[in-house]
C-alpha cells in the first residue's frame, strides 16, 4: 500500500538530502583544493635549481665574460688616399657589374679590381666624416680617379657639391665572422 507522506516528514527528508548534497560538494571542493596545493608545492620544488643547474649557471657566466671581453672583431686596414668621384641619377635603376640594380641611395662603390662585396671605410679628411661602402660595380673610367661612390655616400661625406674629393680609404676586415656573400637587388 502507499505510504502516507506527512508534510513535516517530507520537509525533514528534503533538508537531510540538501545537507548530504552540500556535504558532498564541500568534500569535493576540499579534496580539489588539497590536490591543487600538493601540485603547487611540487611545481615550486621543480623550479628551484638543482646542484647541476647551479654549476651550469656558473659556467655560463664564465662564457659571457669571454664574449664580453674587449676583443675587436672589426679591423680597418689602411689602403691609402684615393681620388674619388660620385655617380647617381644617370645610372640609377641600371644593372651594376655584379648584376645588382644600382641604387643611388645605397652606400655602394665602383672600383676597377676590388672583389665584389669588399667593404671600405671612406673618410673625407676635410670634415672627418666617414662612411662604409660595399663594392658592387666596376669603374671609374676617368683618368686619375680610383673610386666612384654612390650619391648617398657622397652626400654623407660632404662631397656632393664639389663632385670629387681625396678620401682616406681603409679596407674593413671582420675577424672570425664567416658570412655568405650578399646579393641585394
């Protein structure tokens, strides 16, 4: 037969069920919190350096001291004093002897015999301005001139207006740096 449910009894049972659900939820939250704390402490332990890692840090500092030593990797080898001129708009956009397109706004130079890619530091002794140019063309083909430089280099050296100047020339040598030949178009 069916059981008669008393209103007070029903409310009491609902209250007990709610308390059990609440207790289970609190238990789950507490267990999850405990798990997070354990994982967190384990992770902190892993972040602390071990003895071998401490030695690695000391060795790295030694290597950094060597890298930061005052050793020069760029040397300038004096070549002499050359009579220079510049070229620009007439040749801008045309191919140079090494196949690049000439850009009068780049720091480049033309020389009769130097290897393409050679870097030269040019200094104007009248104003002590210097630039580094890269040889990418052949020339000049005018008597008593040893180098033609781009308009940008001539502007930087302060010789644009005169058109020609006697420049101190140094070859740029990069020590212990092995880099491929650059081809810029």
